C-alpha cells in the first residue's frame, strides 16, 4: 500500500510510519511541525519508500499518484498543546479532516481517523464503551479538542454514508512511550522529566483522578489491525484502543519515583488542574478484542522502563531547573 500519514512527524504518526514500512508499505508523512518534530523521522529520511512533506493540512492537500490509505493523525494532542493552539486544534479537526477525507475520496483510498477518548469528555459512565455519547463541555478549555474530534468523527461517518468511503475511527486512550516530547505537558513525560531532574512530581489536584495507560507498541498493533480489517459496516464504527489497566495519577507518580529512584517526592498543585479534567477514564475494549483480537501485552513496568531509558538521554543533568 501507499499510505499518507498526516501528523507523520508526531509521536503516534512516526511510530505508525515505522510499522507500515516494516510491513513493506510505502509512506508519505505530512506534518506542519507545530507539535511534531523531524527528529522522530530522521532515521527514515533518504529511504526510497518514505517521503516527508512539510504541509499544514488545514490547507488543500495535494499528493500525486495513487494512494491506498489516508491516516489522519495531525493534531495537537496534549492538553497543554491544544490550550496553546486552540484555533489550530479546531481547524485541523474540522478543515484538516475535510481535506484528508476529500483526498481519500479522490484517490478511493481507505481513511482512518485518529479520534480520542476525549470525545467522552468527563465521563459519567465507567468504563467507557463506544456507544456512550459522552459528557463534553463545548465551551470549556478542553472543548477545542473534544469538539474538533467529535466533528471529525461526524464528518468521517458522513463521507462513509454519503460517498461510500471505506472509513475507520479509532478512539485512542492515554498512550505513552518513546518520542513523546519532554515538554508536551502530558503526565508521563512531565513526571519522568521531573524525576530524572530530581524534582518533585507535580500532581494536579489530589491525584485521585484516574487514567489507563497504554504503551505505544500495543496501540500501534491495534491501529494496524484496524487498518487491515476488510471493509464492513462494523469496521467503520468507532473503536476504542488503549490499555484498560486503570490507576490514579498519584499512584503513577509513586511508581515513577520508585523506578527512577527520585528522592524528591511529590508536590500537589491544586491550581494546575485544568477545568474539565476527567475524573476517571478507562476504555472498555470488548469491541477491539472481538473485532481485532486486540490485547495489550506490554506491562506498565516494562513500558515505563523503556520510556525512562529514552528520556534519560534527553534530560540534561545540568538543566537550570535542577538547581532551582
Ligand atoms: N497531570 C498531573 N501532573 C502533571 C501533568 C498532568 O497531575 O504534571 C494530570 C492531569 O491533571 C490529568 C492526568 O494527569 O488528570 C493526565 O493528564 P494528561 O495531560 O497526560 O492527559 P489527559 O488524559 O488529561 O488528556
């Protein structure tokens, strides 16, 4: 297959590129690099089966030649990033999705949308199944991301129903691993960066809020299986992917401090918790298990160990915050 990945220089986009190339497909990665980085795809540059195009997909997308699949992964995805880029986040979810769908239609390519557990908002139903419609505050600080992705899902289904386009929607739950940015604000890189610098971990609120963390290779496996699934009505309906192992943010902080031997403990930052920060989040992956035979296999200890090793080489021991 010849595959376009929007957001191809991002955390998930670059891992997907690696996986597709390893399976013998060719990849065009497109990214405007506002939150992605060419560091993530440096090792692929120069390969005959890989092309990088710097482009903002909120503008018309031109790709010459045949395309078999369009994977739409372009978007700021961490709360800190989408608060910094609220309009870009809305535009890439709306205009970017429209352009990517239009391209897929013109090429008669399969389309896969990277959606999110944020479509469930601060959920009132637990764990979250795909048929739960969510609890989103349209005008809250997270609304820019949540509504962009909800619109993107609606537009994807409209293209599927009106144009018969072969589409897939994956709702991605918290995922971590190599190539996250140390400064992207998400809890795993934040905590590991702080721990490696010997600083206290900044737990927002009282840390009782929960998340369920999936290691990146498990998520990529699920996405690849979904992409390869033969077309059917079921394949086109949204599907949760993540790891159902739920834990509190406070417990995550304790585990990271223990694994890194950080002596500085934890500091509680009540004011740093962003309004609408979901209190509980856990995927129900029954549908993914049935449809894809999906089952995460990497334990939290193992995934964190790999991620810590990756960040260790990136955290400067002489960084100013170390002496603050
Ligand atoms: N969080 C935290 N300390 C940090 C960063 C995040 O306690 O330094 C909390 C945040 O308030 C949220 C959870 O960790 O409850 C997960 O946040 P993240 O930004 O990783 O993603 P989210 O799941 O909220 O989209």
